[in-house]
């Protein structure tokens, strides 16, 4: 009878599966900057920009119709619905931001799904930038592992899906 082979200590302590490691490294990794002052400055600039965007969104009063909140900023009313007969891809974004910062997520989604998603993403970027400014540690995406075409296709699909939803909602409201 054959007995079970004995393992050396190197074999016992070796990682179980080397094939799980990707040759280009992990998809997301922790980052500690070399130039601490520049990293903190960059994080504070991102914090200020995202906070300003969210504060302006909070200052705006959401338009009950779901379109036209941007006119409070002095921007002209969108002409797409009148000339083309459908809303433009960004119609309702400002209203969705204004509703999202007030915590009215369902109303923001109904107005413009992509706007609600962008407002939530802006808030997350604010939180991550604050954390990085405070601790000088951040999570980074390993862009060698991410295919740009897939990212662009994903974002394009989200924008087109939100636009299609907006067109269907606009036509249902016009009936």
C-alpha cells in the first residue's frame, strides 16, 4: 500500500492558488502618495469642487415639472422639447441633483435616473476626497486592468437608457 506523500514546510505555507492572482495586479489597490502636500492639495481641490456642486444643487429649488431648475442659474430654457419633440439627454439633470441632495431619491430617479446616479456619485467622490485629504490614503483603480472601451460602453448605455426612460416618461406625460 502506498502511503500519503509528506509535504515540506515550504509546501504547507505556500499560497493555495497562485492562479487567482492577476498578472497585472489587483483591480483596486491602496495608495500612499510620495508627495504628501500635492496629494492633500489635490484631495482638497476635489473636495471643494464636489462640495460646491452639491451646495449649489441644495440652493436650487427643484422645478415641480422636472425640467427648468437650471434657469435659476441664468441658463436658458432647453429648446429640445419644443423643437424636436423629445427631451434632450440632460433634461432634468439639475432637478435630479436638487432632489437628490434633499434626500428625495425616488423623485430624483423619476425625473432623471442618470442625474440621480451622478449626484450620488458626486457625494461619494466628496467622501473619498475628504478621507484622502485627512489620512493621505486612498483607493485607486488599476487602469491597466480596466478596458476603456468597456467603461465607455457602460457609461454610454447608462446615458442612453436614462434618455430613453426620459423620452418615454415625457411622452406619457404629454398624453
